[in-house]
């Protein structure tokens, strides 16, 4: 693998972090959603990151080739019940199930995604500079 | 080895290969900064360079997990500071290698041009 392969690695991380930020945005946007196609209130979503690997020349040494989002899983926390008897989605006792989403938690997650994105973007810059420098040999 | 390859250019080639390889590992560490259970990887630059120079050809460098890093609760031990520092260092090493290689080729060119500049 050459230096261009490094761009793929950092690119995979940029993509994964952006998807993570999208999931956080969806969680925040659906904080008050009580109806979903699956029925019931919206469930908070988590992303699951997994390493991408490729076997090297020897089978025993595996080469990391970046990261990918393997799955987006719903949170298992029970919904929050609020007493709103007038609400169309209220149950027989007058309680409405709202998604268990903590905005502070989501913001922290979003901040983590932003930082990681920036870090990988600077890795791309570093790699680009190295490629450009190797062109200097020809001059 | 062709007639234009010198000892120095061969050495610098190995040096640049290793620097690029290490850069790749660092990029992968940074990419996996949020992957649960991921362990930071690195090579022993000095030992690998010595090995490449004595053994001649350059086999794939040996990749090790980095010792002595603090592991987070999710099993990941990538240190942001360590990786940023190493990335800067590797970038400079690469630059040094490129500059030295250029100088070497200029020296050759000087010999070809019988000492005239340019």
C-alpha cells in the first residue's frame, strides 16, 4: 500500500464520523417524536464502529485499512412517560411515551464526532503534503 | 541496482518506505480513535531501518501493539497526543528523506554535467 492508501484510511474515518454526527442529529431532532413506522415513540440510535482489516502478505499480520460503521442499534432504555391526557398518543391512563434522549449526552457525542473528524482531516492534510513532497524528487 | 542508484539513494529509499509505512499505521490509529477494543499499533523505526539495511531487501515491517498507553473503559487505547506528535514527526522525517534524496540526485546530475551547474 502506498501513500494514496493512507488517504483511503483517513477517508473511511471521515465518512464514519460524519455518519455518527448524522445519527446524533437525528436523535436530537426526534426528541419529542411519539409516532414511528415501527410503532411507539422514537428510540435513540447508537453507531457501532468496527475496524476494517485486510490480510497482509503473511496471513498472521493483519493490516488495518480504516474504520467503518458496522451497525446502528437502538437504545434499550425504556421510554419516558409524561402525563398528558389530551395528547392523541396517550395511553388509557393518560400517559404519553416520549423517547429517552438526553440532549447533553447527544451534544457530548456530537463534540466527540466533530473533534475526531477534524483530527482525521488534518491527517489527510499531512498525507497530501507528503505526496506533494515526494513529487519534489522528480524536479 | 542500476548505474544511477547509489548506496545513499538505496538507504534513503528504505528510510522513506519505513516513514510512509509508519504514517499509514498512525493514520489507521487515528481513524480508529472511537472503535471499541482497538489497540494502537506502531513499528520500531530504528530496529526496522537497521534490519532493512543489513538484510538488504525490505520485508514487511513487524507491527506491534504499543505498550504503556492508558486504556479507556471501551478497551481502546489510542492516545490523541501521541498520534498527533508522531504524525508530525513522521512527516518531518519523510521531508528530510526527500530533501536528502534530491541532493543526492543533484550530485549525480553535477557529475553528468561535468561540474557545470543546472
